[in-house]
C-alpha cells in the first residue's frame, strides 16, 4: 500500500510541475505579445512641443 501512495504522489507531483511550467510559458508569451502590440511614437522630424 505504501508503494501505491508513493506512486500516486509522484504522478501528482509531475502533473503539478507540468501545469506550473505551462502557466509560466503562457504568461511569458502574453507579456511578449503585449510589448509588440504597443508601437512607439512615429518620428516626424519636428521637435516635440512642450509647455
């Protein structure tokens, strides 16, 4: 019975680790996509007017 519990714990640990890794990959891809979607100001050659 002890072997059965250890095996289940090992499987649960592997599944948990895979879920965490997938979540980190998903979060990093969303972050990269968000950065790419925000273009900078278009240079027009004129000096920026400030108050």
